[in-house]
C-alpha cells in the first residue's frame, strides 16, 4: 500500500492556496454542494475532495475515496470538518429517484399551500445538477428550476427544470431543453423548445407564433432520423402535458419531446443519454432557431448583419436552404467512413465547445478511424495530429516523466499532452490534435497532472517535476478512445459519444460498406447481427475487422473462426453444440438460404 505523510498533505494544501484559492471556480466553494468535507488547517478551510484529487494523481491508491481520506487525515492529526450545508447529503441515489422525490416534495408543498422554495427541493435539484455533471452534461450548461403559478396564486400543474447553453454575450440561448414534471399526472416530459421568452407581448404574439412555428417545422424535418433512433416524438405535445402558462407558445415552440411515466422511469444512463442527444440537437440547430426567433421578436441579428460582410439572410427559409447546401470536409469524411454526417458534426461541435471528446465503445466500432478522421479534417494537416496509445500497467505519463540519460542523470522529457500543448501555444491560429487511444487503461488517476489541465482549460498550472508553468490553449483539441469499461469519473472532463453495434452510426454500417466496396460479401452483415443478438450490448462486436480492402473468402473465414468465435466462447457457454452452428460456413449457409 502506498504511504503518505503529513508533509505530503501540507504540500497539497499549499498548492491549493497558490493555484486554486484565487480562482473564480473556488469562490464560495464552502457552499457548493459538491464538497461534503473540509480540511481545517491553521484556521483555514480546504476542500477535501480537491486535495484528494491532487494526492490521487501523485500517490495512486493511498486513499479509496473522500470518506477514507477523512478518516485517515483525522488519525494523522488533521481536523476534518463536515460541511452541514452540503446539498448532496440528502440527494436521492440516482436520477429517476430524484425526479420521483421532487414530485413527492412538490405534492407535499402544494397540499400544504406553501410557496415553492423549500430546502428539500433545493437539495434534490442540486443532486440532479450534480448527476448531470457526472453523466457528461457539463458546466457550459446552466439549469434553472421554475414553477408554473396557478389561478388565484395557487399552484398549477407542473415544475420546469430548464437546461440551456451558457452564452458569453449574456443573451438567452435560442433553444433549450426542458424537463416538465407533472406530479398529479405522474408524468415527466423531456423536450427541446425554441426560446420564446421575449415574444409574449400581445401585440406581437400572433406573428411570433407563425414565425416560430415555421422555424420549428424546418428543424423537425432535419432531425427526423435522430428522433426515430431514440423514440422522440416530433409532434406537438398533448394538451395535458403542457404548462398552462404560455401554452400556445410552448406548443408551437417544441421541436421534439419524450414522455416518461414516473412509476416506470428508465435507468439513469438512458435518461442522461436522452438529455445529451436533445442538448446536441438544441446546439446543432441553434443558429436556425436564432433566425426564426429574431424574425419573431423583431430584434436585429448580429450573425446576419451587413457589417460582418457576410450574406444577409432575412427569411428563415433562406437560412435553412443555405445551411442544407453546405458540403464541407466532414461530409466527405462521412462518405468515406460510410457513417451519418450528423454524428461527425455533433462530434465537431463538442470539440469546438469543450476542446475534448471521448469516443467509447466495444472493439471494432470504428473509434480510432473516426477520431483520426476528425483530427485530420479539423486540423487540416497531418503534422498537427499526434497519436498516443496507452498500455495496461504502463507509466502513461501525459505531461512529464522521468528517465535516466546515457550519463546516468535524471532528465524530464515532455509527455505527449505537454508537447502538443507547447506546439499549439506557439501557433495559436492553427488547430492541433492529440488522440489518446486506450483510455480505459489509464483512468482518472492515470491522467496525472493532465486531469487538472483538462478540467481547468485556460488556467496556468505549475508542473511538479520540472516546475514549468503551462496551460492548455483553446486551439489544442483532445480525443480519447476506449472501451465501455472506462472509468466513469472521466465523464466529468470528457463529453462522451458512444459507438455501439446495435445503434447508429455503427448499426447498418457494415452492410452499407459492403454494398459499396465488396457486394459479394454482403452476407457478413446479417451474420454479424445474428451473433451480436446473442451478446449484451457492451460485449457486441463491431464491424471494423471486415471493412478491409483485401477481403477474400479464405481471410474472412479465418477471421470469423479465430476472432469472432473465441469471443462468443468466452461470453456464452463454451459448448461445441452451441458454437458449431455459428461457424463461418454454417452461419453463411443459413443467412444466404
């Protein structure tokens, strides 16, 4: 077991004072529900969780979690304080239970006639917000809980939890996601809607309805495929599942929606994935929504002003036609990879906003191909793309590492993340990429100082080994690839896009590729689907092994019997009578009739 002394803890506390205490991020951290414990040292409080992360990157394994660290620090003579105000203490165990608890809390307050704002509801909403952060919905989004006041100042029918993109200009995002909770109906509705807050005045209401309706219809046409994949409803929500307040505006402003039953909510991961996809949609089509919103409200649009020298678009139909006609490098990459360009556009948007992205999925799901393709297209030059594989049990140092030179002296070479960061900082007008493959071998602790760099982009960081001060510039993009067993803690710094054989864009990929490149072997697609039907989603096999230019019958049979069948033998009962029908020759005969 790794050992740590009092001096190590004091060094971590000094580091927090020097680097983080003056950061706006930690202003008022004592009231942040994320921090449950504080270390009291020399009459000053320090967030235990932040100190835990600092120690974990330098002495992995010394503490299991915050609670374990609190116990051990007490035994070392440090004072650990429990922050009573932490909202996480009473938060329900997961997202579905959080919404059920919120519904029950609202009902109790409604029955008592109390005005909403109870501390219990605040704790539950704080828990929901933290759950979203942990699930990949990051700090670029802001949440707001509102209640629909009713007749005679009594409660109406629902509470609204809005999730919208933060904007530097202080303006409201043109599209947003809304969770509408209807306790009496036991329904929860997740929807994407166009902003209508400044078009509610009676004198412009009718015209605003028409303009917003026009914009929404066009967006619905463009997101039909995605909606079908996730069972989102493109129609207007039913009358009973719309708040009474501004019901007519909200009805026409809703692009897509999904209705859940509170007694039978899906698991947390599915709910988060639905939200992430809807947030992607809200961001991807935000420019279109902005134009329709501008037309509805009569405001001037900076993005279409003549002062910027671009094309002036005054009609929302012109805007849609303009955007639909664009055929850029991502479209060409999508064509080469035989995948939907919408997937690549979302990935590019995430990289633009966050600067980093995780592509996760089983083996053979084109993670590396997509990562490299995106990097080459967006960087524009192969020299500005660096690939770094991680290995089980290896050092995997991303920032710096130590080694002995020929003279027996210790030297400190740059790790891949530091090296690319320096190159990107030297050419701020050009985009650089680092692709880290095998992130499941690394985990949160394995990122070392890179964890803090990636989590706090733009902040300067003093490296422990060399003492160099460095930050990650905005023109450095990082893509990591890995399996589904990747440490979930990494989701706090990497937005995640999953690639699964049973879901687009991987679903149907092999058949499409074979039809275009090797039609004589198109039978491989239904064969692989039949095999994957026997496996859990996380164990299913991707198509990459069969997407090769040198396909021929002998190679295919060898690949099938010595790469596919062994996986099946490991995942299902390894019995000859079960595996024999799945051999290449027998399964081919079955699917070809």
